């Protein structure tokens, strides 16, 4: 049953296996390493950890989509 005050109260994030299938490592160690490289420090709270994880997912997804688009353009030009 939905909580009227919070429509996302029953939201469940996708399982880690789903993201692993896309080659994105969202383990605690991988996210901490990403945060250290991108933000210069380790996440200090759950919110910062979640934000770093989401940022990593977005960056990797954009990179994968860009590479896919480049590959698609190259294959149509050579054919």
C-alpha cells in the first residue's frame, strides 16, 4: 500500500546483478574508489555514498551509450 505522503515509499532499487550485467561495478569498494578519484574524498554518509554510486552509474552509462553510437555510425558508413 502506498504511503500518501511519500509515493516512493515502496520503491526498490534494482538488484546489483542488474547493473553487473551492464559491466558497472557498484560494490562499496568500487564506489569509494570512484568518489575518491572524482570528488577527492571518501563518502562520509549514506547520502554521499548513494550520490557517488548514482554519479558513477550515470557516467558509465553515458560513456557506453556514446561508444555504442560511435560504433553504430562507423558500421553504417563502412557498409
